[in-house]
C-alpha cells in the first residue's frame, strides 16, 4: 500500500461518489430508452447524462487499471488498497475489452474540443453504457470481495450495493454484461441527435466479429 490507513477511507468516500454517479447516470439513460416513457428526457439533460457517465467511467478506469505515474503522484488507485502485486493479479479476472479506447474517446469527444471529432461517423460516437458500467461493476465486485473493510469509509459496501446493477449482488459471479447473449447492449451517442431513431440497441450477434470461428 502506498497510502496510510487514514487516507484510504477518506478517498474511498470520493470513490463511492464516482461509482454512484456512473451507475445512476446509466440508470437514467437506460430508463430513457426502455422505460415507461421512452425518449422523454430533454435533449440537454440526455447529453449531460452521457457526458457525466463517460467522465466518471474514465475516472474509474484509471482507478482500477492504472499504475502510479510520476506526474500525478496524488491520483488514487485501486492498488493503493492492497499489498504489491495483489490487485494486479485480482483484476486479471475481469474481461475489460469493452473498455478499450474509452479514455481516448472521452478525451476526443468530451474533455477536449478536438478536430478529431469531425472525422468520426455517428456509429463511432455511440457508447454502450450498460456494457461499460457492467465491466466496471464486475471489477469493483472483485475489489469489494478482497479489500479490507477497515480501509473503506462507513457504509461503503451497503451504499455501493444499493447503487450498482442488481445482478452484481448475486452470490454466484455473473458475466452480464458484456458477455450476455440474451439482452442487447444499449447505446447512446455523444453528438446531438434530434432524430431519436438513431438511438438504438445492438444485439449480441451484431457485436461479434463476422469471421469468428
């Protein structure tokens, strides 16, 4: 551990906030697509939810997968909560391919007004937010299963379990999403979409490589 037993519970309160915002914005976006009143969320609110979701996902990706960097010595990392090498071994059990390119896209499409936005097709600007939330949730499930409770703020586990997808509370580890062949990956786009038909869902078969064995 790189940090003290006083620092870790304090930063875990902010970690919990990042997780709560990730899962709550995912819930709001999912409800706007599949809820009782689909596409009723005002456009500006929807865009704000997407942008907030992506920023929190980027923060949590860094927390879970980054190593210490000299230029950012105060960044909080999951490895801070474990002895050397322990967390790296644990997180190898997470299938994180769905997060490939997430942080680069977040920088281009949200955090920076980049000219690289202009070269991206509409389909390239869609975010499979339920899949992203699921990958991060599975990683946090492993984090929670292995971290010492003395290093977390009061009520961390209860408050997290009340926020993340219900399937993560099941005793048996589940791989939904991203490896679900029964429900679609829901996608939303970061650009302005006045035509709501452009917000769509993609089935599992459509996401698989066409030339797979």
